[in-house]
């Protein structure tokens, strides 16, 4: 039945009560904190973000020019993003609504940059990426009229630099590497991609949407993080999402360019509109400033020490989960994931059936397609939660194996 706007409004407490009631029927908080159904939220810092969010409630970031507080928040966020990714002097950055918009904007910039350099070409500009690159590249290529060329992943689930290079020609507008790619949580060989980008003079975009606010701290904490950021000379743009592991509320990502002048290629100016000149950077017009304020508040509240602590706990959780899963007969981890994301499968039972059984108990394990496997994105889970997940998983695997159960569904990914 279609809902209608009530003829008369209700009291604040009635309205909020109804929302509270809806929320109470969602997955219980403890279970939802596993595998990102709800962001891992340590009340101590999440509340800071929510208070900042309230403070900037309705302000439009598009009008930052006349709202100094919003302009300052935006400058500070982009400065911090550029510092964390070791962007050189002269770099520039944009704030977007999320990973998909960052990827879209980078493709848009690379397309228009390519067009400017090939004014007489009627060819379709091309993006070359390992097929593990996020689906947002497919969506962006479709919307921007670009051709996306996908290469296969190797036995370690990484894109092959030689495959990428072999597809470069005069129509190449951009090559892409992920740090890490979402499906298996492994880094593409960005150093080799960068070397190709420099030698062949092509645009390299690094998709660090999921890893961008993990890797700088993981590297500082001594974990093995392959080179992926602007210290590599071929990296021209890089996306990193604040609404993932920087723990900002949903709706905010950063997109960094080695050269601030490149920002103009993801901007548009409309002239001759009766209202006057309309200029915007990125896809959106009006933009919410409340998520920016929340991100700003959380970044400043946690500081480097806070993120280092979270990342150490996140990697400890990952190590415990990987050890526990690898200890279950038949189960093994795919590749050597350097990030907080990893994938596992079994050679003795149907892992989709395991996921179905886990889901009935409230533990969501996302299913990936290639190969048939399950996916975990680690937050700084505590020991108690990890023990519960492993106990449930062991029991489900045992049952599925013993009874030879098969999943009747091929639902994978976000579907
Ligand atoms: C590597 C990577 N890129 C891009 C995205 C898309 O981000 P969003 O869902 O914020 O649009 C994701 C999301 O998980 C991701 O993991």
C-alpha cells in the first residue's frame, strides 16, 4: 500500500516513537555491528559525530563561500585527506557523497582531460581496470559514455600489470588499481601500475575507498601495506571514503588529485540560465554539510592516536577471525589480504548454505561470486563478538558438511 503524507502532523514524540519502533525491529545492534550492517560505533566517538551533525543540520555546503564555518570544515577535511595520502604540494581534493561519486568524478575528470588532449578524435575514451574494481566503474563508464575494459585477476586475486599495459592505446583515458579491491580485500600491484602510468603517460586512479582511512594508520602501526598512494609518481587521483573506516556517518568520501588544476575537469559551469551563472564541482548541486561536520568532528576527536588504536584492534580482529576460520576443517582464506577485508571458502561444503544458516541466527556473511566464497569486512570487533561468530560458524559448517546441504539461492553481492 502506498503511504500518504498525513493530513495533519503529529507531535515530535509520536513521530520519533514511530521511528524508534521501526528501528527496534532491525537486526539487533550487536549482530548488526558485524559485517557492516550498521557501522561499528564506539559510543564514545560516534556521539561526537552525531552532535556535530545536529549543529550543521540544514546548512548547504554548496554555499560554503558565504558560510565560513562550512568552508573551514571542508578545507580541513580535504587538507587532512591530502596529508594522509601523501599528496604533494599543489594537490587538490573534493568532498563527494561516497565512493561511487568519487569514482564517477574521477572518471569524468579523466574523460574530459582526455578529450581536451584529443580534440579531433571521435573515438570512445577508455578506462582499463582489473575486473575486481568496484562496480561503480561500470556504472560510471555507462553514464559517461566511456568504454570499460576489464582484465582478469591472477592466482592471488590481483590485477595483472602486464594485462593492463597490453590494453593501453591512444584512446586510454584512465587505468585503475584498487587498494584494496572489495571482492577479495587484496591490493592490486599499484607500484607496477604507477610505473606503467609514468612510462605510457596515462592517468592512474587508485580506488582506496575502503582502505584509504585504514592503510595510513596500518602502515604506521607496522602492518604490511603495499605502496599505493601519491608517493608513487604515477598516481594521478585517489578516492578514499570517510563514511567507511574513518567512521563518519554515511554520505561522505574524498577524491584527491595530484594537481589541483585537475579539479576543473569534474566541474561544470552553466551560463545563460535566467538565474545566472551556475557553477558546481562534482555531480551534486546542494550538498549536506552535516555529514562533513560529523566527519570533521570525528577526525579531530580521534586524531592519529585514536585511529591507530582502532586500526590495531581491527587488524587483531582480522587475525583472530582468519586463524579461527582456517582452523575449521575444509575452510581456507583466499589469497593474502593486506587490508581489513578478506574472503574465505571451503573445499568440503557449500559456503552459500553456511551463509544462509548463519543469517538465520542474525550473522550476515556476504556471498561473493568469483569464486563461490564469503566475505568479511573487519571493524575493531571485540573478543566476545569474535568468539560468538566463530562458534556459530563452526557449528554451521559442521552441520552443512554433515548433511551435505546446498543453498537453493545464487544471491551474491548486494542483491
Ligand atoms: C573499493 C571500493 N570502491 C568503491 C566503493 C563504493 O563506495 P560507496 O558504496 O560509498 O559508493 C566501495 C564500497 O564498498 C569499495 O569497497
